[in-house]
């Protein structure tokens, strides 16, 4: 009986420790475990408090893959304190302490779990658009311009694609946008800028992933080249700290330019690469932020499968 009592007290002891020292996701996970509630029940209790949060979001929060930031999410955290019978402000305090961490102490970049979860969601959204992994297009050139706004947010981006069809009948491209933690795809706007128009749009609110069809208005024959340009207005999340692009197939040139608002200039920038989400980051190189345009950029002469990105630190 003594051992059984000790095991029964373990969740409570872990919870007390986590509430004192954090971090937030460990405390939340310990609180849910201590109450013995499955996430579906937690979601049900939240809905009774008038707060809508997906099970996926709750899972991300307790894993540390995402952190509640939007006003609705912070309402959910306060409701969770009551549902999980926690002291007032206990979880909110841990979130505030995380926001006060120096930039150097924060986890760098998107976690492996976040990238893998987004890949699973992306597969589902692409399937809803009847898009196969082979879209019939080979990338000859891909240039992206990312805008960081005065609030340090990912304000939006524009992409210019040069492609060649490797089979007959290709008439569209499915573009993907993955917002920063706390973003709201339902509030984003897709803009067809050149040689295309917007088709169906799908998104996953919890993960911040949006996919959209860009319709060419013509059917390409194998060997045909095509140029098109589109933009996505975002601005729905908090401070952005990096932008990355994941490539599944080899291709031509890729250029990424990140442009900062004059009111929100970073302390430093660097490029990075990864062979896969599970691999360590490599190829780090400091990048200058040019004047007077406040931009940093990387150019990859040949696209290889993997991840390329730019990260930055705020003062």
C-alpha cells in the first residue's frame, strides 16, 4: 500500500514543481495528468466556459510545440486554471515569464514536432484539393520576399515562380503558407498577382497552415514553361523570429529576401539549413541587413530536398 500511495502522489508532486518553476507546457501537461482528464473532456469543459479551442491546439500547448498568444487563447488559459483547479494566475504567470526571457534563452526555431505535425496537416489539406505529391511541375526558379511589420510580425510575403511542366494537362499550382505560432489562417488574404487566379482555399486554424490553388487559366503541355506570382497577407501573429521553406524535390534557383520595417530592425540575422526537420541546423552564416532597404537575403543556386531559412534576433 505504501508504494501505491507514493505512485498516486506522483502527479500532484510533479504538478507542484511545475507550477513553481515551469515552463508553461510542462505545468499544463502535469495539471491535466493530475486531474486525469483526456483532452476531449478538457475541450468540452472549455466550451462550457464559452471558449473554443481545438484538441490539436491543446495537444500542441502541452507538448511545447505552440504557445497560447491570441486573446481567445489567453481566455482559454484562464479558464483552464479553473477547470484544472489551479491557483489563479498560475498558468498565466508562466506564460508571462516566458515572454520576459532574453531572446538568447528562448528555444531557436520551429521544433521538430511542429514541423512534422504541420506536414501531416498539409497532407490532409492537399488531399482535400485533390492534389497529388507530384503536381507535374519542376521548379526552375523560386523567389520569395517576406515582409516583417512594425510590430515585428510576419506581415506577408510574395512569391515568384518559374516552372516547367513534365506532363501534359497541368493547369494549377497549390501554394502553402505556414504562419507563425498564434496565427489565424481564416484572417489571411491570398492575392493572385500575375498569370494566375485564386481557386479553392483550405486552412487549419490550430496549426496556422493555409493552402490555396493558383489556377493558370491554361493547360500546359509537357516541356512548357510558365511564370506566375502571388502574395499572402498575414499579420495575424506575434513577433516573428524566422522564415523557412521546406523543399521535397530538387529544382532550380531559390532566393529568399526578408525585409524589415524601419521601426522594427533586428539585432542580427543569419541563414541556416537542415536536411530534414529531425536533423540539426547547419550552414549558419551571419547576414547583413542592407541599408536603406532593411533587407537580408540568401540565394541557393540549386534547390535540394531539405530546409532553408533566415532567422533573426530582436534586441
